[in-house]
C-alpha cells in the first residue's frame, strides 16, 4: 500500500503510523512541511528498499523479491507548483530504475495532473514521459471529485498487464479516492484478505460444567496420595487433572482469533459509518443535489465525532489503573512503541545449542554452598510445612490468562478446582520442602527465544524465556514458604547492603539515590 503526501516529518516516529503485521518504508520531505511518501508491505513479503534509485524527487523505490523474478515498486508525489523541467528529471529517474533486471515495474502516486484532460499542457508532458518509459496507466475513473470538477490525478502505472481493472474506493480520511489493483503473481500470489489465521491446539474450557468436573476429579484423586515418592506423587496429580480434562474438554485444533483492530467499535458507530457511506454513494450518482451533499456532510461529521469520542473513552478507561505494567502497555500501543512478537530467524538447532551452552557453563559450580554469616552452620534454615489454607488461597488467586506451562494444566482449572486440588498439592509441596528437592516436572519448561537487537539470524541476539508449570510457581510463591525465606535472610543479615531488588522498602529510587550520592 502506497500513500502519497503523508505530511510526515523526522520528529514523527515510525511507531505512530505503523500497522500490525506490515513493514513501513517512508521518505519524508526534507527542510519543508507537507509532501512525503511511504509504502507498507506485508511482513511475509521479501522486500528491500532501493535507496540507490532515489533522488531529490519525492519517489520511494522498493523491490519485491519472488521466486523467479522481482518487481520494482515506486510511490511518487509531484507537487502542483513544479515547472515543466520536472518531467525531464522525472523521466531520467524512471529510466534509471527500469535499467535493472527486474521483470516488472509499478509506479503509483499523486501527480497533480489530470490524466484524462487531453487539453491540459502538463498532461501532454506526462503522456509523453510515460510513453517513452513504456508505462501504462490503469486508472480510468476520477480519483478526486469536488463540487465543480472530477479529475484523474492519482495513477497506477505498470509495464505489465494487471488482473481486471483498477477500482476507486471512497475513504473518509482524504479528499482523494483510494485505488485498488491486483497484479497476478505479485507478492504472495493472491489477493490478501487479512492476516493468516494460525491454528493451534486448545481446549474449550468455557464449556466445562465445573461441578461435574470436580466430582470426576475427586474420583481420580482418591487414588493419588503422597506415599514418600515425590516424583510419582506429582506425576499422579498431573495425570489425574489431564485425564479429567480429556473427558470434559478434549484437545482440538482451532483457529486463533485475531484481536479487533478497533476495540472501541460499537454497533452505534457501525451504523453511523454505514449511513455516511450510503449518503456518499447516493451523492456520487447525483452530484448536483445540494440536499444530498448537506446530508452527507452531516453524516460524515457525526461518524467522525462519535469515533473520536468512543476512542478517547476507551483509552481513558484503559489508563485509569494503578497497575503500572498495564498502564505502560496501553501507552506503548497508543504511541506505536509496542513490540510485536516475531518468529525467530535463527535456526532451531543453533538456538538450542546456544541456550544449552548457557546452562552447561563450566565455570558454574555444580552445588551451591550456604552464604557465610553471623549464625552458626547448625542453625541453617529448616522450612516449616505449608498449611492447606495457604495453598488454597494461592490457587484461588491464579490469573487464568497466564500461559500454560510444560505440564499442560491451565490456570483456570487450578483456580476452579482449588478445593479439590489444595490437599494433594499441599502434600507435594511439603514433600519438596521436607526432602529438600524439587520434582523434575516442576523444573521442566518451555523455552521461547525472544529477539533483543542486532542481526536476527544470530542466536546470541535472542533471550531465552522459560515458561514453567503454574504449579511450580505456587511452590515458589506460596505465602508461608516465601515468608519463611525472607524472614530468615533478613534476621541473619544475609542481604548485601547494595541489593535493592526483591526487598521490602528498598526500591529502585533508593538505588539511584545511592549511586548519584556516591
């Protein structure tokens, strides 16, 4: 998608005009306001910018690379005050671009010359230039319509045929019509109709009858008791949950739903937009009707005001939270700084070896020794057993939106079955504290490579993110366990004086004050 006369400047970051799942290429007008062009390309398209073809003209060139050939695509904007000499420079730039090995070339943009007016002097220069460069225009309908004129100033030029005809579509954000065209075999090979929906395995947890589920789960748990073998007890507990889930919500392949691009969209706004479009279609068939023009103006104003009001109310509601993480998440979306998850371009084998070398660091000791402190070695911490009430409280506070770990037990199941699972899970946690070991299932995790910066094909530029089972997080964060550990370390002054993380009344502001003071 090409946009002419963007009015972008250097102080406008890419994030403010980005579109999800699309790459952005832009060329802003230097030293003056207005003008500028940009091109959006879908993320699945192999494309590179051809800066070697760009001159002082407001023309942006990219090359779309395909299996057997490549297509050169340009987006241009010609200001209306340019002299006749502009066409000589324009023709020289087109000739330079067409000298490459690209089998096809496309040029789109706003040329501010009525292509359909044979009497216009500037149109003669445009026609001769396009004929010399072997470019053909595929736009025949007016692209800018006013109360007194209808002109074809936005063009779709190519040196090869296109499929069907170019269509012009009304857009409310501009006084120009948008041009839609389809070239056979271009880009992804077919017209794109939205981001491809990914399929993944999942369970329909919202259809579970939790009363019946708890009855069946209790029946399975009747044979699941802690007998001294911690690994077998944890395995039996997980197997009981999964077996019950397979009966009530079996695994299925389902299509992952895309998030709505406009979460503030309401039926009232949809109706207002439809009414505006209906008046516009009627106005196009009867352009001299002053009554229709006034009705269209009112409907357009109503739709704009309603959209702005709903959008402002949505983001104000999102920002009305004390959760700083959620607040900054909303701010990053508004400002376009939100990072989109990208599939790693580095090989899986290379990533596995790189992450494995971190775990198998030869300089890392195989065992950890207790830190030295003022207390005798015999007084080292012995954990007290965790009561069932603490584990039950942790289970009921689980956020069901948290990702499922390697044990494939969803957080919603743990929360809804807290009364049934609290007893067996408490036995497992206390067994872990008593024996001083962590079950192997609690330590198995999914490793997700998260891109940081630099070359995306280099494995060291990815950060490994571990996704542990939710049950293991309960072992880590159970109130009694964490409270005992913190109280012991604090009482024996084992915290370094310069540690400010994970300590009560020691914030990052204190660390900054200490560093600045020193």
